[in-house]
C-alpha cells in the first residue's frame, strides 16, 4: 500500500478485494492497524469471513439474508457461470 501511494502520488487508496484478497485485507487491517489510515474505503466481494461472532444488531438479519439468497439463486439462476447476474448487467 505504501508503494502504491508513492507511485501514484496519492495519500490513500480505495481497496477492492475478492475472495482471498478480501480475507488478506481483513487480516492486514487487524494485524497492521496503521494501514487502516491509508484506506479510504475497502469493498469486499465474496469475502471468506464469518459473522458468527458479530456483535452488531445486523446479526439479526443473517437468517433473512440466508433465506433470500437461497431462494433468489434458485429462482433467478444467480451464481450460474455466464448468466447476466454474474456480470452486473442486472
């Protein structure tokens, strides 16, 4: 991150992580909190993370989201490779 800031001349970055990249960012943010100051926003797609120990009130939405995800994926065909849903068209 520091090298990226030096090369681009920017003080902070926007981070986009998918899968393992999202997980790596979570670990880095926890282990090296000084890097959090270099991050404007971190967007995670498909993070390998658990909400099992979350303390936020949002934990009450977990059962609803899980039910919606299963029904939406089944009915709409989301998650199938090559569908318009995967490419952000809809």
